[in-house]
C-alpha cells in the first residue's frame, strides 16, 4: 500500500486513491484560511487544494492543467491539485501559503 507523508503524519492508502480525500479523511489541513469554506469540493475548478507532491502520482489531467494555467497559479509551478491527483506510490506532500496554496512560504510539509 502506498504511503502519504503530510503534516507530520504517515498515512497508508489504496493505490489510485484520491489525494484530497486521503488528506481530508486523515485530518490534514489542506485548505488555507477561508478556503476551508470556499472551495469547489473536489471538482477541480477552484485551485485551493494546490500542493507540492513528490513521488509517484497520476499524470495531471485536463482539469488540473487548465486550473493551474490561470492566475494566481502558474502552469510552470511544481504544484498539483490534490483533488485531481491519484496516489500511485509513496508520496510526500507540502502545502504553501496563499488562499490557493500558491505562495512561497511553507505552511506544512512532511514533518508537520
């Protein structure tokens, strides 16, 4: 089973599990500030669940690519939308500041 390392937790999940669901179901603070209440609930249209993912995950689908091509995101950043990402192997997740998680300051990483 793949392992997801995020916010000081190691979480086992099924292969091809949705990263957003894995994080939320395990008490990980995926959203910054009021994005907790104002988000698209996983359909890939808002971009507030953007995280840096290191490890084996699915290729970015059209929703992920399209949303990250719009400001304040950038198509050249190394972020992914957790709601559009499937876990294929062990991964490390980092969350940045900013309403959409697009900032430069780390909010949390694998250590917490």
